[in-house]
C-alpha cells in the first residue's frame, strides 16, 4: 500500500485545517511502533489544539494589519528618549500615556489614551544581512523568509510564482472564512516599493486562488473623497444574469459532474467546484458589496477615524472583519514612495511627521482600536501596526547609503517598535525595552519571524506547519517560535 506523507500539494492534510507540522510527520514512525497510527495522532492533535499555543491559541478570527511602509521613526512616535544628544533626541515633546512611566511624543495624544488596550513592543529587532533597504525587509516582514536574490541596494526582482506567500494567504488557506466573504483584502493599494509592485504581497507558490483582493482608488493620502467611489463592480451580478439563471447553470454543472467517472472527475475538476461555489456565493450574497458601502456609516464615525485615506481604510477594515473577512492589510502610504506622507523620512522629518503622517496615524489607529473594543470585536480581532524597520537614532547620519539631512533619519532594523491588540494579546503591557538611544533592545528582542509566529498561533495555526513550495519541497510557515509573553 502506498503511504503518502501529509502536506503534499493538492490534497494535503493542512487543507483539512488540522495544521500538520514537520514535527508531527517525524513522530508518525515512532508512534506507529507504540500502537498509534497517523489517524490516532491526528485525533490526539485535534483534541489538544486549544492548548497547543497557550492562552493566545486560536483566539483570533480575523486580523487587521496597519502596515506602516517606509519605517516609522520610533524615537519620534512611541519610544522617545530624554537626556540624550540633540541629534538623537526627538524634536517633539514627550507626553504621558495611560500607562504609568510610558511616554509617547506629542504626535500621538489619542493613542496615548488607548494604549492601555494594547501591547507595545519596543524591542523589534533583526540583523540586516542585505535587508537594510525596503523591498527585502518588506518581504521578510510579510512572509517570514528572506529572498535569494537581493541587490546591494536591497531591491528585489518582481513578484514570482516561486515566492513565499504573504502570511495572509497562508491564514486564509488554513482558516478560510465561514461565510461568503472576501477572505483577504489589501488596501488602499498593493505592496509596492520603487518599481517593484506586489513583492511579498501575493500568495506566491500557493497559487493565485489565495492572492489578496486589492483596491486602488484614485487620489492621494489626503483625498478622502475617493474612498466613497471604490469600484467593486467585480463583486456585482451582471444585469443580464439573473439568480435563476445562475442556479440553472449550477445544476447543469452538477449533472455533468455526476456523469463523469470518479477518477476523471478527481483529475479534471479538483477544487473547481469549491472555487465556483465560493465565487457564486460571494456575488449572490452581496455581503462584500455591503461591507464596502462606507457611506452607510454616520458622519460622526467617519470623522472619528479621520477624513484621510488611512483613516477611512481603517474604517473599511472594521467593516470587512465585521462582515467575515479573515485578513485585512491597510498599506500606508497610499502613494508608494510619497515624499508627502511616507514614513521614509530621510529629510523634512519635522514638518512631514507633524503635519501629515503623525496626525493620520494617531487618529486612524486609535479610532480603530476603540471602535473594535466598543463593538466587542477586539476580543476576536488581532490588530497589528508595524513597519519593516525603524529609523536611525542619529539624525543626519547615513546607515543605508542614502543621503540624509540634519532633519532626517535613515533606515534602522536593529531596534524599532510595533503595536498589537486584541484576540488574547495582553492589555496595557510593554514588551521589551530599548537602550538609552533606542539603538538596540536591552530586553526581550523580537524578530519579525517571531511576530508572524505569534500571529499564526493566534489563529490556532502552528508556526511550523508544513507547506510545499513550487518544487514540491517542504517548508515551515515560518522558522520561528511565537512569543507567549504577549498573550494575556
């Protein structure tokens, strides 16, 4: 009898949502000698699933990632330092938060009042090894892996079917939505750095079926009127295709399938019915179209989030997870490499952060956390805000080969800050600590891979779950372990 290793493409046991890992596969041989076959092992694994990852295991039903592309300056937002040289100290004044002894800068007064609902990670860190520039660092943050081909500038080749999948694609494959809804939405644009669009933001070797649904409304970060005019025509039923006609087509397909030999049907039609049914249900239900109807929100709610593209994208993200979307990634700034609203502040830091990016982040993210909490959605919605790295402790110093003015900071992956909230994450907790100049972690560093591992466990997915790449090679979701200290 042919014994097949679970996890092979097409019919792997991961598709049954059991999350078989490399460690489980290696156990099968020894367990058989003890009288426990593969079936018994899986049954035991299923029974123990809720305890596998501790108190945070499986609490998340959805995730909203606020991706702060460009690398926000931790020193000028949520990890300011005092009694440091002038070229290290933030130009913005420190302000108290709801947590005793924890300060933000004056750019984040609203977040300072909701930080007690979140976990602040002040010890994100990794050694660059070719990841000092954006594209490669983004790929690592989004997939948990580094790419094979990195130029000296840190730029990558365009997206490829060989790429590792975005973590959102992995989640929706292993935890598909339970209602007819878009599983994975990326807005208001796909990931982009320089002329490379989508690197780290696709399903890669999982296939296009797990790609995100992307939006790209016109206008810039401050042109909020365009958020009312998102084109979702591909979610609408054609006027000449009535519901009864669709049902007749579905019955005809079923009749044809029933007449096909079993093996022939398995070969020719594998997963076709599943994808067809999902698409039909999505269009017919209208759930997705309704979720994008942001104009249904009250003026007060829309004002609360901020009439900016970021603020309104956060509001849309709440509406999407409320309707059943598993993964929403809000990518900011809307216009990639924008000198106006980007976090890539090599120059003009004071004006850009004070007048543009700071207030948008403060209003949009604080409103999202508060709104989710008030609606009872924060208990099952994981919120993460992070960039691919931070900014250099010293202003005017080049760390990546870029030119920097005296009013600018360069790239800095050795130490930066992230925020997490919801779905079993501790409230009012600060994890880790940076040194006197926020140059390196003093305590409890967290690698981006460990952050992703924690996200996977929040969905009840073991980080070392096996997937098979384009060469039929086994790969873990991420080669890192979660951080149990983040869980309540």
